[in-house]
C-alpha cells in the first residue's frame, strides 16, 4: 500500500490541527455541560467541531466565547436534530413542485399501437 502523502496547507492558512482531546477540553472549559466525554467525542466525529459550535452560538454569553449557564450537550444535540429534520422536510417539500414541473415539461409520448381485437383474451 502506498504511503499517504501529506498535502500542503493552502496559502494563508494559519490554524493548526487540534486533537479531539483538546476540542473536548475547550468545549467543557467554555461551560458546555456533558454527561460523557465519549458521547461528545462521538458527536464531534459525526458532525465536526465547527458545525457543533455553530449550534452552540445561541448559547454564548454576550461578548464572550463562554456558554451560558445550563448549556448542555443534550440541548445542543436536540437543536441540531430538530434543524436536520426540518431541513429534510423543507428540501423534500421544495423538490416535489420542481419534479412535477419538470415532468410536466417533458414531451408527450407517442400514441401506443392498438392491438387487434383478435389478440384479446
């Protein structure tokens, strides 16, 4: 198996890679209440740190990176799950008229040939 090649970072990219342990500790230090570090790690692997922190944004204290008292991973996960289901419903609802209008604009198929009466059973 060929050795994986390390890709160069894009020009001007200054952020360094942070470990999962570091990200867990950062979120907890900012005030996110968790029941299990393993649960938080699983969520970080599924949706990623930056998407998770996007859903944490409404829970931030004013002019601070810390989270308001009572901010739990469960609350944030429920917000994310609600948003995901809503997004799927809206996408489906928008796709239906689009699909219907596309189908309506297709040319009419040619008339089918009628079978002779002697072929009927």
